[in-house]
C-alpha cells in the first residue's frame, strides 16, 4: 500500500494516477468538501480515502505501507493564519516523519521553492544548517516549509530516528492537469487559458522593478508529469535520500508561457499588463531557476518537458475537453 496525503489535490492526484496505473494500492488522505477535487480521483481505482483528522488512528492500526508521500499542506502563499499553517505544515510532517521512522516506511514530503525567498541567495538545495539558516522566505507558507526542512536537518545532525529512506522536494512553478480547485493559487496556464476562452486578453503583472520589462519576470515552470517522474523514481531508489529541487532547471518568462498558450490554441497573442496587486508587492519572486545538480548526481536522468510541449499537451489534451478537463 502507498499513502498519499493531499492525494485529491493537484500534485497529489497526479501521483495517485501514476501509482494506480502501475498497479499499486493507494490510500488517499484528503478532504473532498463540496468542490471539484473528487474529479481529480474519478478515473482511478484507489483503495480508499482517509480524512486528515482520522489519519493518526489509521496509522495506529499499523497498516503495511510501502511508502508515504506527504503532499498535503496549506499551500496558499497569501495565507495569514500562522497557527493553522504551523499545525499543518510543520507539526503534521513531523508526526509523519516520526511514524515512518518507527514503522520503517520510506517518507517523501513536499517542500517548496518558496523557501528561497526572492532568490537573491540562489536556488541551491543544500541541506546544511548554515545554508538553511541563510534563507529568507517572503511569506508564511515559505517559512513553514523552510521550518520543516530545518527540522529535518536538525534531526539528522542529532542522529534522531529517521525513515529508512526519505526525500524532501522543493517544487518550483508546477502546472498541469487537476488544478481547477486551487482558485487563485492555480497556475498561470490555467488562469490565462480561462481568460482567453472568455474572449478576454491574457493579463500579466506589470513589472514594478527597474530594469525588468513587463512580462519578463522569470520562473522555472515544470510540468506536473516531471514532478511525478521524480517522486516515483525517488521511491524506487532508496540510496537517494536527501533534499532536492524539482524543476526544469531552466527559467522562462511569463511572456514565453503565455505565448505558448496562444500557440497551443492556434490564436494570435493578445496580452495586456496590469499593476502588481498590493498584497504581492515585495513578496513576488522575479526569478526562479532550480539547480538540479544534486538530483541528477543521484541518478535521475528524466528529460524535463519544455513549456511549449507541456502547455500544448495540457491545453489541447486536457483543458479543451470541456466536459472532463481532468487527468
């Protein structure tokens, strides 16, 4: 059995799909509520769904687990409830780490590129205490992810019990199927696609930094299938414990991404720039690019998907299916 927390969410449901396709028994830990998240699971033969509040009792029964993937989190970069974020993004992964250590179960958890803050200190997935203490995230979400990364480094340094195999994954700007439920936190691809299909211009944030043109802000955009490839590879390779960036390794502009959407739709570009929202000023990353050296050195040789290929596939094969735009 594999357990995937956040398994009805964006990255989690794509992982569930891959595990189910490989014939694995998968238990999803998530809340479906009244939205569209159930659609992310509808095509896959899962073994069951456990509510997050019921997870401790489920684990107390000592189920036979091959690996636990912890993708669940408060992931909104605009969240301001510090107590909620601390419980969900720090205390919960600590509990799961401890359980996996005691049960001898591999543990793979989601960190985030938000830990790097504005990127001034680079994007090196260094687990040393010195490197971790230098980072300055721009928001509560990024801090919470960094707090658990620091805790992992501390536990390793102290020789505390650990899972037999573990990996922390610093996801960069992920896009792809099954993100409809994310609202404002969905990828630029989904938002711009929706705008274009409503007959509107695709809007991008104007630059509020001198020397950076409108739309020239750069991110490491990574297709969710590449994230799944990394996670399943890590689960199969116990020698590769560590903290790893998960990105394409190449920064591209928001203009590049938006033009790829118009190309996928066979339409001429129609792009307009809007002012940066007040709640993002000073908290907006202008450049991200994953250093992939450590994961490559560990043996992961998957070729990343270009934004042209990834956006084309997402738009044409998934989003254009108006009745069932889910994977």
